[in-house]
C-alpha cells in the first residue's frame, strides 16, 4: 500500500493474503479467494492508494475487486482482455482510483474504479507488438502522471494517463520485460535476458544507468513463444 502498512500477495493456489506488516507481520489480516467458477489462474494483485480495494486479475481475462474491510464483498468484471490479463497497478488520479490492466492482447487498459466496485473504461493503450506483462504508474519530474509498461516486444513504453498519448518507447532488453518499478527519476526493469537494468528518466525518456547480470535461470520459462 502507499503508506507501507499493507502487503498484498497472490499465489498459484488462487488465494490472496493481506498482511499488516507494521502491526502483525506474521499474521494474515485478510485471506481472499478467487471465484470457484473462474477457470483462469491468478496473474496479478494490487491495492488502491486509500487501502480500501484490492484488485486481482486472472489469465481468463477477469478482474476481481475486493473490499478489504468486507472480504465477502467482491465484484467481477469479465473479459477485460480477450486473451487474458497479465497484471495490474492502481493509482490516484483526480481524487479517483485509476486501475491499469495489461493483457495478452498487446494492450494496456485504464479503468476508473467506481464507488459500487464496478469498472468504467477510461482509455485503451495500443502500441506494443507483443503481450504486455507489467505496468506501474509514476509521476515524472514535471508533475505529469504517467504509466510505464513492459512487454514481450522487449520495450518499455511511457504513456500519458490523461490523454493516452505514447510519450516514449525504447527497446530496453534483448528479451521480454516482465517486471518494472519506477521511483523518483529512475526506473528498474527485469527481463528474461537475465539482466536487471536501472534507467534514468530525462525529459520523459529513459537512459541506461546500470546493468546487473543475473546468474539464475529464467524463472518464467518460454513465455516469449506466446507473443
């Protein structure tokens, strides 16, 4: 969560654990489960900036919205991405919760999270030539609210979340980008090319600062063949 108090984790056993790491780090605060009727595997989790909503996504294309304070309160939105959802992130924009989902359909989508736990589509972002695997919202130096996405097409793309304009796109790795984290004026990406790279953000573009080779085996297997 934004204040660092909640840790939300998801597992291949189709469960989500919410832990208050400041008060009871060894105890699970909430234990949520995906719908028994959904055939997809859990592919991503995120929490709203106000720590009231947990979103989980499934490879079936379904997005689940969970009320943290009432575990029985859950709403599903089906077919958010035709070929499945790979991950999600959430941010506060104009005092409203804005959700990003990324999919196997090569798209990222931005959704407003309504008070009744429904989703209304804000923007569809098209510009990748492969599955979009990861995303993170980030405010860059000039105060512009942006979204960073990583893809099977080896690129990182920066988007304007208000207009949907593509601000920048770079080939950042020699294989697909499956993780991204933006902070201050830096971005860290990880890839199946077995490297972690640190990038500086300058005028809305990224420039390499550091490359860390990894000795570990690619843990995500042959996802590149699914592009």
